[in-house]
């Protein structure tokens, strides 16, 4: 009977193969990303950048530029440090319109980490070297001007300062297009971590620059997909991940920075990682999407969402099954070894 069944299956396969033309399966094109971040204020910015570098190593994205909204002089240096660990030289734009100069509890201690003999844990990085970084808005204009039409996704996980300033820029020697025209022509959508829409929580990224958030949500000419405070709060990184998944590297910068920021025994929200994941893999079912609408930012920083058919804003949603999937993805993508390690 088994033999007859095998013959039947074999015959059917042969029949179908004669009738069907093989279909070529092409991998999706890498997503071109600009990462706009307040690097240093929280550890999830570091984790989000690690994800982007690992996505790039997999061929899932091209990280075109990193622009900063934290004006700490250590923010671009620390960002360069992470870039070099992952074997990248991604251009960095320093904050010129930032509203924070926060060093956070992890940037300087991580950069200055020493062995017991006083030598640096990271001899491959010269912490004190003089480095020049161009203004973030200038780098935004250059990156967008060089891009193909409708080909860039902007991931904003800090304050809206840079994008609001970009919208106000006129044409110049970089491009005759204004900032708003550049965004309209070059940007596919923005993936933003901001706000809190199920309660009156005044979310940090919004309240640190309320006028900029108001401008972005009122004037952005392309769709905005927003992951709010409650989404990232439901998916956490914690001790099991941080204590066990970075053993391939004796001194992993992300593990050490996490320790300085929250300690190895505390859970940490993954707010910024959610916006990265949606930007690179929007079609994988990790999140649900609300109907179209508009986002209102009150003068005190409270955010509300109003459904509106012609609105350009969408809220990410997430059920328990999706939350479990997303957490597992974050564990793997944050701790994946760089190609050179």
C-alpha cells in the first residue's frame, strides 16, 4: 500500500511539473533607512542601532545615515563607536536643534571601560580622537537629495527636532527642493516612536520638543506609522537575554552599556526597536495597523489620535501573539554577531 501511494505521489508530482512553469522568487530589495535618534538618553536607541546594523548585514536594509537629536558631544562619538563595532562607517549628523544634552548613565562609562590593568576594553576605538560631524539637517538634505524617488524610510526614535527643522529648509546648493519637497519626493514613509494614545501619559520624545512634534504631525507630507509608548512597554528585554546571548564576544558594547544603564537584572522596554522592525519588515504581520487618521499634540504634550479617511497617520497595534513574536525577533536581531566577530 505504501509503495502504491509513493507511486501515486510521484506520478502526480511529475504531472504537475510538466504543466507548471517554475516561478522565480526574488528577494525583496533592501530598505533604505535614515535613523534619526536621541542616542544616549536611553539604552533602546543603542539596541535599535544594533538591529539596524544586523539587518544591514543580512541584506535587509541599507543604513544611509544616522542623525542625532541629543546635543551631548558624546552622542556622535558613542554612535561612531557602535558603528565601528559592527564594521560600519555610516555617516553621522550631530544635533544642532536638539533640546537635550543628556549623557545618560551608559555612554561615557561604556566608552571609558577598562580592564583590571587599566587598559581599554575597546583598544580598537580611540575615544579621545578628534572627530568632525556635520549638522544633522545638512546630512538629511544630502542623503535625501542623493536618493531615488520614493525610496527612503525615515525611522525617528528621538525628538522631532531634526525633521521639523528639515521641513522648514529652503532650496540650497545641496538641492533646489525645499525640505518638505524633498520629503514628498524621496521618502516612502516615516516610522516614528512617539506619544501615548490610550491614556494621558506625556511621552518623553514628544514633551522634550513639543513644537517640533506638533509641526511634524501637522505638516509631514508622507505617511507616518507610529509606535507609541504602550507598544514598546509590552515587549521587554531583560536578564535572560543580556546575560546569555552575547557570550560570543568577551566585551560586547551593547551588553556593557545595558549594564551601566539599567543593570543586568532589570527589564527594559524596547520602544525604539519597534519602529525599526516596522520600517524594515512592515509586511511580516508583527503589528496591526489602525485606520488612517491624524495625530494631535496638545501644548502640554498629550497626544490624541482621530480617525480620518484622508489622514496620513497610522498607529501600530499589537496583540499578545504578536508581542511574543516581536520579543523573539528582538532577542535574535540584537544579539546576532557582527560579520567580523
